[in-house]
């Protein structure tokens, strides 16, 4: 199988139903974003998150494609909820892991929009990639990422 060079190429394959989008975190493992999104749409109502609270972290911990941000249609970004996993804590408010929606969040923020829809998925509803899952490259679309951060750029 040919190595995908951009996330845009992967997303076209996801839309055609021939690939799954997978987010990988160094300590929390892999998340099947495609299946988790489908579950969330069926079982949850999206809620608004306040972008000024999360954008500083997103901009300092994630690598993103400027072209993808520029190509996003604002009205589509506003309607497509992010995915956030919520891990329980002893304090009761939970720890959050933003696993999908980075490009949309940046697009909305840059347009001066302060709110983004998001599904808050309980940790006990995490869906891992199916048994036998094989990545098509180091991260399914090109460069190697850990916790959403570029750690190695392929030639």
C-alpha cells in the first residue's frame, strides 16, 4: 500500500469508507476516531467548548497543516463537533484529551469564533482500532506524531 502524504489524503479514504482515522497518544494508546465519532453521533449530544481555553494548548502541543486550516469551510467547521475523551479523576471534573478537531478549532478561532461543538466521550467508551489493524505509515498519513506532536519528518 502506498504511504499517504497528507491528512487530507487519509480523510478522503475515510469518507469513502476504506480507511479509519486513528489518533495515537504516547501513553493512552490508539483511538479509532472513525468508530468513536459514529458512536458519539448516536449516543451523545454535542456541547460547546470555549476555544480561548484550549487554543493555547493546541497551538503549543500539536502540529497542524496550515493548508488544511485554510481550506476548511467555516460553516462546515462550525457544524462538525470535535471529539474529547474524558477520564475520571478523584476531583470529579475529569481530565480531557482532545483527539479530533484540531484543524477545525484553529480555523474557528482564527475567524474570531469563540465556541466549538464537541462530543465528550467517557473513557469507558473508548474504541480502539480493530484487531489486526495495520497502519499504512508511521501515522497513517506521513510524518511520525506522538501526542499530536511531530517527532520526525520523513524525506
